[in-house]
């Protein structure tokens, strides 16, 4: 029996390799959470940049308006100081016009300063956001590379172990293999336990002298009284 169990034990070692590789595969970080962060950061960046473009456009408009108002005001003032206008009514109208243009100019100048400050502040936010986006993109590409390499390694490992498993299972009697699968499915993937120091190698419960003797002599695979696993005699 020991020879058959030894072969079965080899099958189990391969099954454990396959299981470990599959678990490692399932536990790999495929970068999906970082990808979601990158997408969010892209949206944030775009939003901040749009706002900056808006502020810059408004600033440009205000500066153009300011220039127009200044030119208009200077035109009136030039005519006024050149003494071109003498009609009191016309004079009064022109002074009123200049006063209005001046108020408009003050308002525009205030707005230009506000917009300059706002655009500068917004530029800072855009830069920060850009750095964050670039950092996340680099992190994602690193993660993706690791994931690709590691999942390729693991797939190869699983394919190789699966071929090894088929070859190893061919050396084991079908009934024994079925029994193995049955125990394995309810005993955490380990159906064959190697005995050491008179104890079950998995649950560590001591074997009775009878069980120890049966290890060598029984035609049926002996099982651990405690955990129910098949017992493989020590070398
Ligand atoms: Zn046991």
C-alpha cells in the first residue's frame, strides 16, 4: 500500500502547487482600483483646467474692454484739454461721459486684478492635479507590468503542474484517486498525511500501536483516527 500512497502523495504535492498558484493568481492586484483613481484624477484635472481656461478667457476680455475704455477716455480728455469743445452743454456732457468711463475703468481694473489672482491660484491647483495624475499613471503602469509578468508566470506554472498532475495520476489506482478526492474536498485540500514520530503529520495526533503496525501491513490505506486522512508511513 505504501508504494501506491507514495504515488498519491506525489499527486497531492502537485495539487498543492496548483492550488497555491491559483490562489496567488486570484490574489494578484490587476490595477483596477488604481485605474479607477487614474480616471477620477483625469476628470479632476480636466475640470480644474477648464476652469483655468475660463478665467484666462475672462481676463483677456476684461483687459480688452479696459483698453477700449482707456482709449475712449483719453480721446475725450485730449479734446477737452485741447480746448476743442467750448459749448457748455457739450462740455458738461463730455465730463459726464469721462466720469462714467472712469468708473467703468476702475471696475474693470479691480476685476482684472481679481482674475489675475484667481488664475494664478487656479494654475497652482492645475499643477498639483497634473502631478497627482502623472504619479497615479506611473503607479498604474508599474502595477500593470507586475500583474502581466506575474500572471504569465503563474499561468505557465499552472499549465506545467496540470500536465505533471495528469502524468502522476496515471500511476494511481482509480478507486484510490476517488477516495483521495473525497477526503481532500472535506479536509482542506490535504488527503494524505505523512507520519512522523508516530504522529499524523497534519493533525499531529499520536497513532495507536495498532495503527502504526497497520501502516506497513494493511492492504487498505490506513487512516488517521482523528482527522480521517490517509496515512503514509515514514521512509
Ligand atoms: Zn490526522
